[in-house]
């Protein structure tokens, strides 16, 4: 379909599509490096549709069992629920749906085979993800892995009590079923060179990880009994714990605050240690380890010492045979200063605070870096020792060599490694297709959600916990320590999700709710209608009240009504609008602007005017008495005030008839010019908006502004009627006209006048700038009469009190529901109406009779 939208409509539509938050992802999805749609996943879990929830996860994450156990939960700090109590347990819910899978996973089918061959060095998370993505694109992929199994650091260092080997094999080995070739026991620089790979393959990805430990560089670090966390964990995970050169001892000190430190600390008791201490130079708040892992470590008896840094590892004879080893760890207490480059507060040593702790072993876990013994000649490095790449393409200084994962970023999380692996695959595909990547793909980029969520009114609900195993069983059992959620717990936890989404306009507008999940859906609907405007579809743009409440509640201020009005104008210009149902409106406009009902005159004895009173067409149709009374009131204070009876053309304008409205505007402007003034006093908020917007040369002021300035009118001629009608302390609610929602002065003036008459006001739940339309705005009722009826009743009975309004059209509409509704001018010029509620509703014929009476009375100078 070609773009059928005219420029005005297209501009509105483009702004909505670009800025509308209705389709904005939740904060948790934005924070996830893989951008998993957690909101949808959790909603499906809540409905008991677990397989569908897993399918949502696997759209972005092909290894849900692995990540469901070891992901560092970057999504959860972004969860808005934590502003109430705690974040939703998103990772645990992913694991729940992954573990419930009953049937074997259905593998995707690779695309058409391509002739290019790709080599991937490293079988860890980044390499496996890239291999999978590239194979699905149809490439022939070969992975070169140093070890004897896939998984990289995940398999080598993460303890089995957190991640069983069979889970790794089940999910990572699926790339073999896709047709990815793997060469085990093949190390770059020893068994194969980068030069050879570049010659044999069209593209190469370096994803070797970061397997070198950062040293403390303190005395005693070379003593027997000092281990790195990677060495300790790697030996235990290799099924060769006997390779540890001596018993780890009863008391173990672990230096560091990351996940590797916690894994090492929790592994030590499983090797026989009975007293394990973790020393960290900052506070608990600065630790990078997962809060859940910290809680689990504490449950297992691990003790933490904060604001402490190692200074010396002391050794000596530990056996009678003279064998030396670790005897104690000398530490220094620290204080926190200003933030460093990492954003965390810098630890500063406290002079003279040294102390010693007797220990049998020390495990160093302060960081990881890239190994240098395989570094290919000519490959450019960063100052931090990682591979230098273009941040957009992930390409190195060699044209066909890319890099991803920890070898680029340094030691990082598994989920980040997977994300960069996918990014690399997309970039390599683009280059091989001759379409170099110019920007980071959205699915691989980091971005924030624009959602404006306020969970202030959400009731607290405790987070579900996975029941912990007893500490002794956790250590001695040897198996996985967390069993995961039960179905009941998972569904209860899913119920805590706030389903973060922006539906503010849809929640406030029955029209939008009826025509899509978001304004973007309405844009597409209007595009189809304008391309092929069949009779029924044309009702959709005409069913909007044009009340602009959508723009008021929208965080971006997007005005759906402006787009709808532009669409109406396009329909009219192409002969497809207005609707046949609008004939009463077009007939009304023809009669309203005819000589039969229009009048323009200066006050008697005056050739020109200082002001012109323009009551509009609704007020004369409701009550000639109110028009005459208001005009007499103005003449008493502003003697040089003339009067013009006419229609401002709002109905024609809102139908989208630009040409028709221009004719009305020109004729009305001429009548006002002939009166000799540019100052117009209006009683109708629609007239105030239309004249003020489309006749900027005129100075438009509301009648009620003058009434608050001069004081409420209480003429002696109606004193008796007033006394009989006023009920002291009676309560009214004010219905504000939607077209005047931003006119604070008008809102205040009306309320001041009502209170001046001795009445009390109880505001409607949706008042002033948040006022809801009475239902007839935008002529919507002609296109959707059923919704009109509901809208009128919803607004009229939003309050238990009688209603006062300052729009004659709103008064008539609300009164049609049976709700006692008066015009504010009734309080002053026809107060007896308040005592006779049976006369609140009038027939359509009476409006024309009243308009005729209004003209005659004003022409004769009589009171209506």
C-alpha cells in the first residue's frame, strides 16, 4: 500500500509513531542485554500458559535453563515493583518455564546455505551464540575450542551446585544439531594460527574469553596455599580436585567481592573448610556479586568482612617436615572516599589499622583479564589488554576478523557475552553481504525505556522465595542447591508484575480503547481507511470527540484528536466525508448561519461598538432569557456593547470541512468588522476556542471573566425568584467543557461566581484540565450513537450532585441522560429553573423556536 496520508495527517501520524510510549518496552526488557519481553512472559505464566511463556523467552534467549540459573538479573534492578518492596523474580520465572519443558526443544531450521565459511575461536557464551545465529543465517560455521566441551567459562568456573553439567550440555550442544562443526583441544597460537584461519575462512570471530587472573601484587602471593579463584574453581569443575596441591585447610580467606569470589567461598566448605572468610575493600553496597549469591553464602555460614584490604600473606612451616605454606593474612582497614572511574567510592587505607587473621589458604578473586600467550601478531589491543574493536561493527584492525565477549569487554556477565555474540553475528553477516553495519542493531544496543510508571498506589505484596535447603544438605548433598519455583509460587510471583506499559490515553478514552491497544494501532487503522474509505470504516475517524484529553494525560503530549481531525479534512477534501449520518449537522449549520437566525447590531443610539457580545448558537437555542439577561448585564457595565447572533462554525470545522468553515469564518469576521470593534465577549467555550484560534486579529474574552470583575448580577427584578430558588449550602458539581480544559482563568471564574451565589462545589473526579467530554464533542455521536449513550451517562453520573456547566451544548447533552443540569447563567437570570427539575430536558424543535425568539427579543430590545 502506498502512503495515503496527506502531509498534515502524515505529520501527526509520524509524531505519534515516533514518540508514542504505547508500544514502548517495559523497563525490565530495556535493561536486559538480550531485551527479552519479560512483561509478556510473566503475563503468560500468570495465565498458566507455560509453554507459550517459554516460547517468548526463546525468541531472544536460546539457553533459558542456563541463564535461568546463573544470570546476574540486570532486569530486576530496573523492575518498577522494587519501588514498592522488591523486584519481581524474573530470572526464577524464566527458569521455571524452562525446567517445565516436557518435550525435546524444537530446533529452528537454518536458512538457505551460503558459500561463506566462518571460524569462531572460543566455545563460550559469546562464541556459541554467534555460531548459532550465523548457522541459522545459512553460513558454514566451525568453532575452535581449547577444552573438551562447549561452555567456556560457564562450564569451567561456575560450580555444579549452581549449574549442573547436564544443563550446560543439553542447551549448548544444540548448536551441534544445527550443523555447527566444533574442533576441541584446539588452541589459538598453539594448534592453529590467526593467519591460517583468515586464509581458510571468509570471516573469523575471536571469542576466547578472559581466563587470566589479576594478581594482588603483595608479599607472599607466591606461597603454596595461595590460589586464584579461577584455578580453584577450574580444578574442582574438571573432576580432578586431587590436582589441588594440598588440603585447602580448615580456615580459608577469599579476597574479592564479585561472583567468582562468592563461588570460591562457597566451594571451600565443599572441599573440607569449616571457617571461610571473605575480605572486601569496599562496603557491601559496592559489591558486584549478586545479592542472591550473597544471601546464599551467608546461609551456608560464609563470613564477610567489609572495608578491609590484604597487605601481606605471611607464611612459615606448617608441618614438622619443614613444609612451608600460608600462616596468616595481614589486612588493613579502609575508608571510602570520592567515587573512582567505576562509579564506586574509592577505598583509602587507614594508617596504623593493620591486623592479622590466621588462615590456612588464601583465594584471590579480584578480577580477570585476557591471556597474552596466544596473542596474534599485529592484533591491536586496548590499554586494558583486551582486543580493540570498532564499537559498532566489532571488527578488529584486521578486515575480516571480529571479536566479542570477555576478550573485548574484560570479565563480564554471561548475558552480556551472549548479547555481544549476537551483535557480532549480525555485523559479520552485514559485511559478508556487502552491507557494512552503520549503527549498532537495536536488538544488540543498550537503551532505556521511555515508560513513565508511577507505582505509588500499588499495594505491597511479598516476593516469592525458592525454599532454601538446610545448610548442611546444601554443602554435603553435592547437587543443585536451588529447586526452583513450584507452579503455585510461580503464578503467585507472576501476579506481582505491574505489566508496565503506557496506556494512559487508552484508559481515559473509550474511543481509543475501542480501536486498538495503542495510538499507533489507530494510526495504521486510519491509514487503511484513507486508502480505501468504505462506508463503515469512515465512521472511525468521525467517532472521536476531539476532546484532547489524550494529549492532557499523555506523557509526550501527543494529540490524537489533531490527527483525527486532519484525517476528517482529508476525507472531506476527497469527497469521502462527512458521513450521511451528519446531515442533521450540515442542515444545522445551514440554518444557523441563515438570515433567519442571525443578527448584528450596535446598541441603540450607537453607530459603533466598543465590545460585541457573541452568545453563539447553543445558548440562544437553550434560553432566550439567559441571552437577554447576559446582554443587559453587559450593557449595564459596558454600555457600548453590541450583539452578534451567529454560529462560530465549530460543527463545520470539526466535521473536517475546511472550505465550509472558511466561508463561515469570513462572513462572521465581516459582521464583527462592521460593528467597528475587534473586542468580542463570548458565552460559549467552543466559540471562545474557535474565534480565538482562527481569528487571531480579534480579542476574545469570556463573559464570566467580566462577571467576576463586575460582581454577580442580582437585579431587583428577579430578587423574588432568586430567593425561592437558592438553597443555602446546596452542592453542585461543575462540568468543565473539554475545549476549555487549559483555560484556568475560565475554570476559576465559573467557580467563583457559583460560590458567590451561596452554593458549595464538590469537584467531579475528572475536572478542569482532566475533564471528560460530555459525549457530543466532535459530533462523535452521529458516527457512534451507542458509545455516545454510554459516554453521556458515564460523565453525567460521575457525581451524585446536580451539575452546573458553562457550555449550552454540554448542558443539553448531560440533561438528556436525566441528570439535573443547569447552565451557570440560570443561577443569575432564570433561577426558578433550579426548582423545577422536570424542565431540564428539551426537544430538538424547541431550540429553533428559542433561537427565533432570541432574535426577535433582541431586535425589539425585549427581555426573553
